[in-house]
C-alpha cells in the first residue's frame, strides 16, 4: 500500500466522505508539494495496518488535521501570492 492509498483510506474511513473526495484531496496536496511526492512511497502491510490502527483511535483529530492541510494547499494553489 502506498502513502497515497493509505491517506485515501484514512480520510474516507475517518470523515465519511467519498473516495472521489479523498482522491481530490490527494491530488490537490500532491500538486502543492513541488516535486516532493511522498504519496507514491510504499508501506509494508504491517506498517499500513499499524498506522490505520493508530488513526482509528483519534479519528476526529486526524480528519481535522488532514482537512486543514487540504484547505491550506488549496489556498496556496489558488492564491499563490497570499491574496485570499
């Protein structure tokens, strides 16, 4: 499982939002990383299950953190000079 797949799974499970929404979030965040694409990095099954187990304990905080990052990425892309 890649970091991107894990991120999508976490976001859909934690937020109840659609997979399409989670894919949009990943693509927006990917475009804001300026070539530092961490979403394609592979995790072992054991690592992925460990991360999922931890995230499931703190769903609400994780969703808030992920969505804040998504909205910051959107602002950075759509208003690069900081004129939001």
